[in-house]
């Protein structure tokens, strides 16, 4: 059973400093975990969320996975669109982020939404493609940021009394 991402918000069209059109889109993840009772949903309080800027025309010259269907197709709802996929965090080549006050910090992780069947053997290729379309090369596998163990412990505690 593949994980699902839900589009929870979509901004109006904005212009970046170079005049390119984009929208900021928010997603939440509906994640399944394996339990002794089969697959169960992770409680919503532990669901991951992320926002991503989606350009009308991808300026990196690569096709953004899910760009046309998920964010900008008028046939899809502004909020509540369900898509097969996940929110992934990976270690990437270090890059700089400039804050509003002009200070610069270097980071080496990135998080984005990936439209792919999470149960498919090709999912990791889709992850690498999604990160590349955002200008980040994946350096390692998944960075552990989920709370699956906590959710499973909570489930076991509620069953055990």
C-alpha cells in the first residue's frame, strides 16, 4: 500500500525576482506503517508536511515530476488533491541559504514531495529525479526524520492497557 500526499494549500501565482511565475504549494503525507495487526495509518499529529515552490516553467530545464497534474491542472482541486507519493528528506551537496537579514548558512539536507508509488522498486529513482529537478543531487539514502517508532510505541501502549 503506497503512501499518499495531500495538497493542503496552494498560493496565488507569484513572481520571483527574475519575473518567473510560481506557486507555493503545501502538502501533507498520509503514511502507512507496519504493525503486528497489519498496515495502519500514522496518526495525523505525526504526519509530515512540506511546502514547495512550483514554477510554471521549470527554469532548471528538467521536467518536475507531477508538475502539470498535481499543482497547475485546473481539473484538480485547489486543496485536497490526493496523489501517490511521499515527503522525502535526503542528504544533498551542501548549499547556502541567505536569510532576509543577509546572513548566510550552509545546509546539507533538503526536503521535497515526490510523486511516486512508495512500494515500487523504482521509488528511489523517482526520489533522485525529483531532487535533481529542484537542483539538488542526492548524496545518501533517506535521512531519518519520521516518527514511526513513536507511533508504533503509542499503538502498543494503548493496546496493552
